[in-house]
């Protein structure tokens, strides 16, 4: 009787722990497209299509490599609609004596795995920092500062290191990575992958079943195989990595990608390994093909942020997504689902999200996340929106970035201050304000940028909680310098805008 080996949609790696632990002759690989996973939040159609297409391609690769694969399609009439239902059905179908699986990447699915018949769960060793290793690092600390963790990972991996010291003498070149884009700057568009027959079939299925979900599949061009993902990595290293650092925080109207890599979905699915991606970037630096500020900034996003948020997600526990330190209760504004807005920065970020199931990190943090926090939107609503609309949003990576970094809902476990900003930040880092209905330099009045009054109103609302934060003293000093009547006008302006959101 065979061992049943379920492989989840974000475990598409040929060196997966379970594939190393069983003989091909003794195993049946089970892969499942189920309605529960496509609808527990209303995932972007491109995200659903990406998972299903990558899964179907991976199943074909496994078969070609000699594995017995049992693949359950979404439109199978007997499909139970849940992972646990399909595991139970497959175990009975094959008379499996045991189930062997790699631990899921999120609490919700891990809980389901524990109910699978005769199951043994293996650690997911595709990450550079194990969950236990992160817990050992985090447990004695009052604040979980990413920079401290990042330096540990640099030493552990040896990336951009000269012995025990960082190459170039600095750990972090973030100050060099905040340049505005010069007028007329051109960016090389990323490589696109035309849908093959498998992907076309998946896109038709998704369009038929999930056409009412936010977002379009029209521009679908994601890599869905390891071969394609390696081509996407090579394309980024050659064409966009050299300029990645300078403009990684910039926003340009009509430019959805700039110099960003778009590799996070492929890494999260398992088509690329995090270390091989970083080693490719480091090799470009050593070959003189990319500057240190670009390569360090890119590597930090992977061995720093990616590994850090995964560790924090498991360290914080299953109730992390319910945290709400600022007691925010506003429902998610309709503009997040595509309702019209006159705020150019928001319309650009939401538009890119709808078109591509992707927006870069500054759009997510300093436009969409900032607006949600300033308006007092319930962080649980914000979390579920981010989880739904982005192709790379798996809960372990999405939740800390939203609950902790973006919304400060964990009270500072992750971020040292709320990432709040007014219109001046958007004007400095983008060209959006030049074509916006609102005047970014005005705080009050009919044409005043709403972000300005919302920013000061946010500080005023939470002064009791936040005024003691050492990183906010300048902001509160600025607020207190306003005359009382000016403070009242600012807060009335914000209240009027918030009333209109409802």
C-alpha cells in the first residue's frame, strides 16, 4: 500500500522534503485544486490562475520524472472543495497506509493537516531560517528589529561578506535607494510568458468560476514553471537589478514595474529558491554588472524581510491577524475594490493591483497601507484585502507586513513606529501629485490633499498612545506648533473627508 504525499500549491519544489523522504515506487503524489482555497478570501483571478497553472505544470514534471501523480481538478464533479476532504478521498482511493506532507506555510492550513489520516508532517526546509531558529533569536528580545536579524542572516549565508564584515563597510545602503526618477527615465519591461495550452485552459476555468472577483486576467504573463522562473530571474539580473537600488522606493504614473523584480510569486510558489536568487544577484555585483546599493537592497528584501516576516508570523502565534492596537474599526473603503477616487496615488496603486495582481512595496506600504491606517480602517479588513489581491500574498508573508509594518496593529512588535505620512512624502517619491485633483501643499480647503489633514488627525487621535515614541517626537512637536484654531481646522477637514468615505 502506498504512502500518500499531498503537495500544496506553494510547495512546487523538486527538492521538497517529502520528495526526498519517499521512493517513487512507494508513493502517490496528491495535488488538489479546491474551492475553499480559492474563496476563503476573494483572491484575484490572476492569483488563482497562477497557482492552478503552476500546479498543473509541476504535476506534469513529476509524472515525467517517474512519480505517480493523482491530480484533482477544480471542476472534477466529485471534488469535495476542501484539502482535508480530498486527502481523505485519495487515502481511501489508493488504500494509503500513511500520509506524508510538508508543514503548511500558514496556521489555518496547518490545523487542517493535523486532521489528515495517519499523517506525518515534515518541516519546510526551503527557508534559510528555521522556525525554531527564529524563535531562539526572538525570545530574549523586547523588540524584533529586522536589521539585527538581517545581519545574522548575512553572516549565516556569507552573502556580500568579507569575513565577519560586510563588503563595502556598511550593512545597509537604504539611504542611497530613495532617489526620485528623473524626467524621461526609461525602464526595460520584464520578460512575459505567453499562456500555453495548460495556462489557457486554467484562465478559461478561472474566468468562468471567479469572474466576479476583483481584478483582471488580461495581462497574465507570470512564469508558471521553474524554467520560466529561471528566465525571469536572468532577465531581472541583466536588465533591472543595476537600477533597482536607486529607484526602488519611487512611483511613476503609468509605470507599474520600474526596476522591480516581480520574482516574489515564483519564490513563494517554490519555483525559485531564495538562496539561489540572492546568489545570482551577488554574482552580478562581483562581476561588476550591478552596484552594491542595488544588490544589497535586493538581497535584504529576501534574506532580511522575507525570512524575518516568516519567522515573526510563526513566533507571534495564530491570533496575530486579530491584533488591533490602534482600535481601528472603519470598514475597508470601496476605493480598494476599484471605486473611483480623485487621489492620484491611490488610483495608480489600486489600478496596478487590479491589472497585475501586483504593486510594489512602497505602493503597498506608503500609499495603500498608509491610507488605511490614517483613515482608521480595521486592520483585519486590510489584512484580508491584501491577502486576496496580490499574487505573492501567502498569509505568512502578507500578515506581518500588513498587521505589523503597515497598520501598526501589533503595537510595535515588528515596526519601531507607525509608517504614517502626508502628501509631502508622496510628492517627494512620485510624480502623482502633479496630475492630481488635490493640491499637495494645502492642509485645509476644498483642494487640499486629504493625506495632509488625515496625517495630522491620525497623530492627534493617537497622541496618548504614540507621543512617547522616540521616532515620532518631531512629528508631535510639529503638531503642537500649530495654533489651536489651525489644529481645529485640520481636524475638521479630516472629519469631512472621513464622513465622505462612509
